[in-house]
C-alpha cells in the first residue's frame, strides 16, 4: 500500500514518516524487550532471580564505617541475631511493638534468627544523639546514614538492629521507617511505630529492598492490575494490610535460600 507522506499528520508516529533505518528499528525492538524485563517478571524468573541474588546484587556491596572500615554487605546474617531497642527515653511498650513486628515476620518465614528486645546499648545511645539534630523548638531530625556509619565502627557485623527513635528522618523527611540489609540497621519513628511498621521495615531488613508495585507485574502471582493500588504489607504507603504479598514472601524466602548455599542453615 502506498502512503502519501504529506497526508500523514506529524504526530502519528507512522513508520514511513520517521524514516528510520533497519538497525534503528532493531535497536528500538531490543530496548523494548529490555524495558519489558526491567518492569515485569515471571514467577519462576522472579524466584531464581532472588535465589541467585541477581535481583539484589547491591545488597552485598561493601559498606563503610565512619572511620573508613569496610564490611561486606549483609555479613551480620551469620550472627543470626537481631536486637531491638529504643533511643533513650522511648518507652518499652513502643519498642515492644517494633519487636513484635520483627519477630512475627521472622517466625512467619521460619527463619532461624533470634529477635531480642534489649535496653539501649550505651554506644548506640551516643550515636543516636550524634545523628539527631535540631532538638528543641524544631522537630528533631535523625540522620540515618550518620547513625549507620557510626554503628559499623561500634558493633561491626556482630548483629543486626531495629531501633525506635523519637525524631523525624532527615532524608527522606516523610519516611516512617528506614531499613538497610547491607548494614543491618532498621530505624522506626516512635510516633508511628506499630507492629505492622515493624513487619514492613523488618522485611526490608531481611533483604527485600523494594515495594510491591515494582516490577509492575510479576506474572504468575495473583495481584491487582493497578500496581499503586495493591494493598499488601510491602507498599510504600499506606499500609492497607499487614499481609506479605506472595511475591514478597517468595523473594525473601529465595533470598535466604540463596544465602544457605554458603553452607549455613538459616531456616528452621
Ligand atoms: Zn518500605
């Protein structure tokens, strides 16, 4: 069929009007395929990707302490220990909410990790104070990165920790909690701490470093068609349900199965 270029409106993106060469079309096709695999996945691919740590390589990148000491990301897992405590002044019942959430996710996944609620370690109390600014008239701001860097000097990879602080985050300011598998640190804001927040940040601490709306679709799981409308535990906000989505559960379980290949047992 002949096409009269003059009759095609410029916005139609008609291939004839674009005058692209064969190799350009190939390039566009390859880019489209890559984009598809970046934004979507399939259940078996998803599981293998988490087991081989292909989906989360950067979780094992080195982390650096305040004095420049380097640790392999995630090395705390061999300790099998997660301590939960509050900043000085945070009541035990607030800390218990976080600990309950952390413990419930560890138990649900049958992980062989101990979750212990402890009183504030003295060095941690000093680091919390050092990472907290603007105490007084303005709402206190907590610098997560500064805290992590100092904690790596203080406790190395001896354990992971979940901390409840009485301050808003410095960056991002809107966060309720922040958790980081490589350094083994999760921090929750006291005023919004619930067992559900403990479960959410706890799942991040256990290696699931994303939310349930990306990849947009993992075919093979029953999920809502609208990614931002999914009501599962691992959504950025709001937390509509305390239930782990099947995709998140499979991701964390496979992530730890992948860790087990190094001849350690992490499941009960
Ligand atoms: Zn999150």
